[in-house]
C-alpha cells in the first residue's frame, strides 16, 4: 500500500496492491510520510472506499475535516440501527459524521436549525426519528454538547438514505414536501373542519400518500374499486371528492403522474376520514 497524497497526520489517500485508490485513517499513520512511501498497514484503523459521486481525493478532504472521534460516533450510531428495525449501510458513516460535526459547530455558535419539513418527516419516518433522538444522547455522551431535539429530523433523513434498497435522500425530502403541500390544499378546502381533525388522522393519511407515491414510482397501481361503489361515494361525499380532485390535479402538474378515478376515490375516502371529527375508522 503506497501513499498517493497526505491530507493530515491521520488521513491519506493510498493505492493498494491492485492499484485501487482508497482513503485510510489512523492515528499518526501519515506523520512525516510523503507520496510514494509505503504505508504501515498496522497503523490503519479505518478504510473508506470511493463514493459513487465525487473523487477519492474529495472524499479524503472531507474525512480530513472531520474529527476522528466523530467518525467513531457515527459508526456507533449506525450500528444501533438494528435496535430500531433499520438495516443501515455503513458507507453512510462519512456523511453522518460530517453532519454531526456541522451540527456541533452550529450549536457552539448558538445557531438554530430551521426545518420546514419537520412534521412530515416525523410522521413518515418514525423509526428513523426515534433513532435520531437516541443519537442525540450518544452525541451528548461523547461530545458533552446537547443538540436540540429538532436535530433528530435531519439525522433521520441520513438514516433513510443509509437503508439498503430505501429511497434516496432527495426522494424522501420530495415525499415530505408533497405531503406538506397536499395538506395545505385540504386545509384550504375544509378550513375549521381540518383544524379540528382527530390527532391521529394525519399520520394515517400521510401513510396512505406515501404508498400512493411509491406505487407511482414503482409503476404498480391500486386494486380497482367497483364502479358502483365509486359512483356512490362521489354522490355521498362530494366535498371530499372535489378536494381529492384538486390533490390529483396538483400531483399531475407537479409530478407528471396520471391519477385515475379509482385513486381519486381512495384519496377522497382518506380525506373524508381525516376531516371527520371523532371518527374511529381505521
């Protein structure tokens, strides 16, 4: 293993025996080292493979900016994922450690975090947020700094991104924004009735929307409703159906999805349930 470039005493870009570049980290492993020198592999504590985006050198620069102890904290937090029913990819270590480092600097500077999607993320990704809350305790134990509870939300999005086969981070954020906008459409239609909705109803509705979005992304569809049932529901709940039509139009304009009549009726059904005070319908 030869050194390609030294970034600090603890981080270097190297080439292995097969000529593959990777980033290594270890206390003092690059002290007084120069490009072309052989590296004592016994000093290597961590190895990082190049990421899908960016160059190996960019990855090394990023790691060099993160205190090594925060890399260890991120590893510990990701290892706790299974306790919360999450399978987390350890390749998310650098991104998570980088976020923790920035969050700690922000806290020391007295800067607050503004996250307009906090409610939506808490509803959609409950397990990830719970791990985020636990992560705050881990970070406090190792740094002595207590981050605000709101920081659990961006941490949760990192856990979403770290799940094998899960949505990428940009898709998770997009889903949260769509739900926020759709709830605004319903609030505009129902006014006071929406304000008096049961406390559990939004979570159910958000879950339905998430499955609707995933079905369109995967190309699958709802099972069709019986035509007579759909027609009857339109007549019995015209307000809910009108509101669902507005939501369907929004999704078509925003995402390019064609929301069929059956899906519109399903939306109307969930809107009616959410806006009916005291309903016990599941």
